[in-house]
């Protein structure tokens, strides 16, 4: 069966975004620089339709993470647009413009129904049935490939707590955010990790763990 | 001036001990294995008066951490014996027996007066004047060498929050504890880290950061 991989960038103190996230400040106070390590990579530029960019260990690690993925899952906050129903005068179509960097089906966890949204070769499917429904749909769409949940913290924490994650990839950056959206919040001790790979980048450390939940460990 | 280094082992979710620490279970529930990576090292065996042990990247990193240290600081919980005054029928003399692995002055943060305790070449000095008093005394004893605060989380968090730490060394092990004593708890965002060195061990990743506080950064 296709694996569920969870990939996210955290501060040294375990936050994926600072406090008081908003449309104007989607990564919260102090969180602005958390993804700087990624922006300069060739892999990042490639999925955004740009050429050039840095090669090296971080790029190799990121290309490995992009390989073999058939569908993605994200939380409502990562898709953005604030809470509440979707039917508004100017519908929120994500942060990424007309050519989002996913290029595959993306299942968005939400409490509010919305028709699928296709932008270039990315289709966002809005799932109101919870994390297992989203995973089932994503796995079917992935057709044997793996599924990635790429954020935010709450979405990944829900999948970790439910014992549904097979691989966890953390990019740890040398920031201390102090508060905000914390990875592992509400994730109990019945999770077993195995350190599989560590890659040292420039101002970032990449850690890959295999994950087993208590019931299957 | 001599630097203050903070060295500690944390779980992947940032805890240095699990919940419900006690004399019987000093590392809390689930925390038992958190230091297993260290026990097998030649450096660890050496400071405990034993020979043998593993060499390799983790041992080299640990020897670097032991080098150039003239005094240590620890919190009351790390010294152990439970809370409250020290005058009791059987005084608590630490976890380490007659030959503690420090071999230098160790300043113990406590709310209760106690005469210094010498065991072999380690002297424990009990400091009731707070973290700055302990650091001043440790620096004087260190005579130009560095000072290490080695735990627990609360002691390190206090020094971090006060902007007094110059170097932070984390040994991250692939455990998820879920709750307990969390490193960085109460440490605000006015701390700047610079990733200086990352070493990959067997079931542990060692990260060394330079630390600047907001006022000096």
C-alpha cells in the first residue's frame, strides 16, 4: 500500500509557524524566515516553474521527498483564506497563483463544502469527512504512489496521533519562535520513530524518520 | 570571558524527560531510553571511571563537549532527592555514588541551604541565590574555562530565557514522549541561533548552535 509521508519545516523549538497567523502574516510572528532555506533550492524553483537555484545536500534531500508522490493533503490553514464557509464575493484560491507548485490532486481538510478547484495541473479537492476520508481519497488518486501531508502542524499532528503516518521528514531551522503552531502538540507517546537519514544543509538540518504507531509497532 | 554552554538530550518532540518524574523514575514515563545513545560511548565510560566503549562520531562530539569545561551547573531535579529542605535522616547525595562523573565543582540550583558536598574530585555547591549567582560562582571557579549547564529542562530554559547561554548542544533521539519537561518552555522568541555543527550518530543527531540573545544579537 502507498505510504503516508509527513513533511514539514520546524523551528529549533518545534514550531511550524509563529503566533497570530493571518492572511497578511501566514507564518505568524517571527515565522517569516522559516522557509528561506527552501526558496533558494533548484527543486523548489523547479516546482514553481522557475529555472536555476542551488544544488547540494538540501536540494538532493528535497528532490527525494518530491519523488514518488501521487497526491497531497493539507490543512485548511495551509490552503489559507481564513476560517468559515467558502462562498464569498472573492473566493480564496490559495496562496500560489494560477500555477500552484503541486501538479497533482491536493486534498484540503475543511469543515465547509466546496466544489473542486483546478488551477493548471493542480486540483484542490475539499474534504469535509475528516482525515481518514481525505487519506482514502488521496490514496485512490495516487494510484500506488505515496501521499504527502505537508502541513500545517494541526493536520500533521492529527495524522500522527491517529497512527497513520509512515514517514516523517523534518527540516529543522535555527529559529526560536517561542509560541505558535507546535508540531507534536497532542501527539501521544504511542508513536515510535526510527532515525533513517540526516542531511546537513546550510542553516537547516533535515531528519527523516520511519514512524510506527503503538498498535502496529 | 568564559562561555556558558547548555547541553542536553531531547526527544524528537522536544522533551528531556517524560511525565511524572520521581526518584524511582527520574526520567519520567517513557523517558528511560533517552540517554541510551550516551551510555555505550567511550567518553561516557571514561568519566564514570570505566574503560572501553564505542568510538565514532557521537563519541568525538561528546569529547568536544567535555573539553575546556571548568565548572558545571545543574537544577535541583537533576541532582535529585525530591523537593524541599535537605536536612533529613538520610541525606540525598545525588544519583552517582561515591565517584560522580563531573570531576569539578558543580553548582546546584536550589531553594534550600545546604553545606557543600564533596565526593571524590567532585564538589556540589548548593546555590540559593538564583541562576545569575550560580553562574557568577561557576565562572569564578572555572578560572577562564567554560561553564556547562547540563539540565534539567527548567534550569536550561531559565538560562536561555535570561539570554545567558552562548552555546546550545542538543542530542536529539528518535523518541516521542508526548508530555513531560519540555526544552524551550517559556523561552521567548528573542533568542537567535546559528547552526554551527551537526553530527549524525547511531539513533541520535547532535546539533550545536551558537546562541545570541535579543539584547546582544
